[in-house]
């Protein structure tokens, strides 16, 4: 079953704008990760946030985690056409546990 | 460092036929994962190996799917017989060990069952 549900399902923005996508999950987690998937390709790990962290940055990426609301958000600043991809959140319940992926947000960045 | 290799990249078969996918993980990675990704959904774990042992195969449809990693390096996933609903992308991933949180994915095999 899908642990995470991303919102929105699809997002279209202009190059240079910021993109925000959200992930909600149902049960307590250990870690939450975000992955990117370009069309027809495998997934690439973007960032990991632990359950005791509230915010994390990596380059143009900012991830927040609110365990009380069981939700996370991924912000991509100053988007580029190359950011066009599907973005998935993935959670695990404990160290060494399997990852459960959400349904994904399809982001289109118009040049 | 070479990434995760998968073959073939594409496969078209008719229902009730059999098919096999191959994966070679990143060198030195002890943990290997097979995922099924149906169009419009996120990847779903089918089976996880730690070296040549199975850690989790709770979501593997064992009546038709099988997987092995005999020497603890490369792995094959087989479907026999295939059903229409098996049409999906099959992704292989690896990690240094099961406690390394980051997984590295291969390009996937796109399967179409007619």
C-alpha cells in the first residue's frame, strides 16, 4: 500500500518560479526521503530528513517535516527546465526497514 | 563509480509467456532491491536481498514471480506466466547495506504484456 500521498498530482510553472510539493503519510516514520524521476529513467535520491529534524537544505532544495501533521514539503527555488520530472517521497518506519513510496508529483517547468 | 545496470531496457511479451530481468548493482553494495512501478504510481518493493539472502519478499506474488541472487552480486527477477497487469517498469536498486538509507536506482526495464 502507498504510505505517502503527494499533492498536487501535477504542477506546471514557469522557469525561475518556485515549486512546492507536499507529501502526507499515515504512520510514524524514522526517515523521509525525496527522490526525482526523469521520464523513462530510474530514481535519483535528492534529500533525506530524519524524524527529529524539522528543516533541511540542499542547494536549491528545502525540505520541511511536520511529524505532528504527518506531512513534508519539498520546495525547489528558482526552477529550471531541467527540474521537469516526477518527485516522490518515501518513508521508512525504522532503521533498515523498507522504503514505501508515495504516488508522486509531476512537475513541468516551462522555459 | 559505475551505476546500477539493468537489462533489457524494454520487453514486449504476450500473456502467459515468461520473462526475466537482470540487475547488476553498484560494486560492493550488499543490499539489492527489486521494485515494480505501474504507470502513474510510485515504486512498490517486490523483494529485498542482503547479500544472497532474502530480507523481505512480503509483496512478491510468489505464484508467478521469483528472484534470485545466488552469488550475492547480480540478480534476476522472473515472471512466469505473465499477466496483463504485470505491465510496468521494473526497477532495481542497491545500497551499501540495509542500514544505508540512500538507494541507488538503475534505469529500469519497461515491460509490456499484450
